[in-house]
């Protein structure tokens, strides 16, 4: 079974940082994600998805994310429920993010230039993507193979 989601969108407001009674940080925010098609009237439709982050990631998001920033989220879909004050069962669907990427710099005036150069610099120094060579041969010795 697989429950994995990757989203790219813009924050609708600044993240809200709270702490549980045991001191664990949790941040909630909403990500506006455009649908890949338009409505019959030619209008672009957008989904507003609730995002939740925990612990250190929650504190990082609260410190660096702001309303309007383009952000990539990787996580899982979670459905939880509770009973409200009227005794009715309420269901909540949200994305629990375990990886958040800031796709824009905080300086909006030179956003495009800074984003491109900062992405290139960060990838050159610490590239962890095993598929980043785009089909080029990989140099692996026989000692590296487990069989």
C-alpha cells in the first residue's frame, strides 16, 4: 500500500505554530494548489489543502515560510475524526508533511535570479538524489555491491 503526496503551491497565510501539552511543536497552514485544467468557463480552479508539520520541521516552517511563498510539500494524506460540541462526528482530511522545500527566496525583488543560483549551489554541494545523473553511467565498484 502507498500513501504519498507531492504538492507545489502557495501559502494562503503565515503558518500557525503551537505546542502540544507535552511540548511537541506543530504547525498548520493552507497550501493553494492550482488544478491542471480549467473549468467550462475557462477559469483556473484551485484547491486549498490543509498542511500539518511536526517537531523541528514545524519550527522551521514557522520561522521561514510566509503567506504567498511558493512551496513544495511531500507527505501523506491523513483523515481524522472527532466529536464536536453538538455530538456530531466531524471528519478532517489533511496532509501531514515530512518534507518541505522552499522554492522561492524571501527577497521577492530578485526572486528569480536568487532562486536559480541558490538551487544550483545547494545541489552542487550536497546532491542526495540518486537519479540526478539523468541516465549517465554510474561508477560502482564490485566491492560496493551487496551480492
